[in-house]
C-alpha cells in the first residue's frame, strides 16, 4: 500500500529517540514523527508523550528517498481559527534579570560616555608612547657591519 502525502493513518510506535519517534504504518513501512510534531505544546522528552507499542493517528507530511515524515499534532482535527499553543515561557528568566519592567539605566558612580575625539586622542597618545619605547629598545640591537663600535 502506498502512503499518500496529507493522508491520516493509524500506526504503532516502534521506537523512541531523543529527536522523535518511529511509527510503523500499514504495509510495514516506517516513518518518523519529529519531536516538534509530537504535541501542540513544547516537548522536552518524547517519552513523556509516547511509549513503544502505542497506537497513534498520524498525518503524512512528506516522503523523500524512502523516508516518511509524520505528524501527530497535525492529525488532530481542530475547529477553525484555533491554532497551536505557543511554547511556554522559560522558567526563572525574570528572576535573573531582577523583575519585569526594569529600568536599565546605570546606577551609582559611572563615567559619562567618552566622545569619539577623546577616544582617538587617547589612542594616538598611547600609540606614540608604544612606538617611542619600541625604538628605544631596538636601537642598539641592530646587527650587521657599521653598527656602533666602542
């Protein structure tokens, strides 16, 4: 029996991996339900939703080079206008930032921003100092004939 893309079929879960579940379809073919297609909500572990031997209804998404992509969440019929639920917010995020509507202005003693001209002047000064110290340290170390003789 050939599997038609877009059709809904019954299958049996034959294997579970960290990236999804393998489902045996009628006719002996096997397809993969990716972890993102297991449920409407965020799935951290496929084992929380499926076990080997479960009978599931899947929708055939695609078939390429003998690999069949399946979806459990798209096989469920929904009333018009109802969409998938979004991924839940991450836990503990606000605690690390110190609350919801936080003002991110610096507190306490801080330097006002340095202007571009000040930065360039500081850079030139440090560059000139570095060059003069390099010249001082390498002047007497040049080899060859005609060097300093004492």
